[in-house]
């Protein structure tokens, strides 16, 4: 009898565990780029069990040069994506109704990094130069900045020649461009690793130029938010994700190690990821996950101020909501 009871209890325990496993709500997150510390908070939340505590089974899908998060979510391949606001708003205007539900990144890490030998000391010196620019939605902040400066982007002595930059620093190293696009947490370090000294460089942070736009927000499709069950799932996801981000801020080296454990390509190095996580922590600092409306308005104003060719043509409506973070932060 004792053996029978023990067997029954064991079977019951297995059944209960299976029930909890099956009861977990699945969430698919599409990243903007490959597995790296830029997305450390999400990997930390998964590794530390923060998603599991919320009853979520989260799949984190890395991005890449051929992956557009907006296309993935529009095609049903993700529930939520990481994207930059300029790209998300431009995509929304084109018919894919993305909505910002949370904003883990408070500050922008984008900048232009220039060779001092090019003679560039200030933005006025861009004229007549070749500048490396990322595309695939990453060009919008640059184009908006040039519009503010009233510098044409079609070449000529009074304009700039735009070099379509790959996601590397080769154009600067090979002196194909006077300046290239870099992030404070990634490519700038790659330039230094290539042997160029900081004193041989001139950098222009978008934040310092007054044209910074919001990066790495969380976006979902507008229609999905009409479903109470989906909205509740996003509340849990954002709450756990922000817990992951705050843990990563406080424990950057551990967060970098967690990211490396999740990098199946083996392309990342420990030193690079630790440096990246330290810099990314500066950008998420000050954010509790809720979008700051003033930051949103600043981004929109910058994108609208594009002269005859603005990034967006009109003030967006319904492009963000506090409904998710209001619940997640209770």
C-alpha cells in the first residue's frame, strides 16, 4: 500500500509540473540585432527565471542584417519586437500599426565617429565629405540630423556623400569615409580595437547635438492590444523584462556572461561584451520602462523637421501607450 501511495504521489507531482509547464504563456521576442549585451536585460530575465515567475515561456529570436523586426511581427513571427522609434514610426506611417508599449532605453547611444585627419571639427565641416550611414531603418536619425543642419545628402561640395555602411567599421579603418556611424556601446570600441587612438578621433553624439531619437523600445501590433489576454501577457513580459534590465545594470559582468552563454555563434568575446554591457547600462539608467512623453515628442519633432523629405509626414496618432507599463509598474 505504501508503495502504491508513493507512486500515486509521484505521479501527481509529475502531473502538476506538466500542468504548470503547459500553462505557461508563450511570448516570442524578435530582437533588432544579433545576440549581444545590447539586449542583456531580456537574456538576464530569462536566465534568472523572471519570465518563468510571471508564468511566461519566452523565446528570444536574434536579429541580423537580413531580418527586419517590423516585417517579422507583421508576418506573425513575433509577439513583440525591439526597434528604434524612427524606424517604428516610419513603418507605422507605411501601414504596419506598431505601438510602443515600453521604453527600456532612456538615452541614445548613436554617434558619428570621424578621423581627426579629415579636418572635421564641427558639423559644418561635414560638407563635401563622405559619411558612412547604416540603412535598414537605421538611417532615419542621420537623415533627420542632416535636415536640421540643412545639409543635402546627395553629394556635392555643399552636401555630404552617403556611403551605405555595413554593420562594421571598415570604411573608417580603410579611410573610405571621413566619418562612420557608431554606437557608444559597440562600434566605437571596435574602432579603438583596430588600433586608432581616441585622440585621433572626433565624435558627435546625437544626444549632444540635440537630435537624439529613442532607441530600443518594445513594440507590438495595435490590434493585438484589444485582446485583454494579450495585453495581460505583455504586462507580465514588460515587468519581468525591466526586472532583468535593472539586474543587468547592477551586475554588468554577470549579465555579459549570460549573454555569451546564449550566443550560439561564438562570435562574441568576453571583453567586448563586458564593455558593451557597461555602456548599455548607461543608456537604460533612469528608465523604469515607461515611455517619457517628452522624449517621444522630441523624437517626433526631430523626424518631422525634415524639410521637403521628412522621415514622417504627419504627427502620429496612437503610436504609444502607457496602458501596459501602468499595470506592470504597480
